[in-house]
């Protein structure tokens, strides 16, 4: 079951990346919309990752 969920997630990510490339080349409106959503989700994940790393450093610096 977990494998199926990961496979679906992988297909969505690859599809989103393809839409970003297609939208850059002047694809249809729906591809541009999917590309915008994909890029926004990527920024959200990147921001969340940076925030998590920053919090981890603050917590570990007090231990030394």
C-alpha cells in the first residue's frame, strides 16, 4: 500500500515537472496552471525544509 502511494506521488511529481517544461515552451493554459502549482509547492517544500534545518541548529547549539 505504501509503495502504491509513493508510486502515485512520483508520477505526480514527474508530471508536474513535465508541465513546467511544457509551459516554458508555450504550452496550453492548463499546463501553465499545473506548472504554477508545481512551482508553488516546490517553494513551499523548500521553505519548510530551510525552517526545519534552522530550528534543528538552534536546538542542537544549546546542547554543546
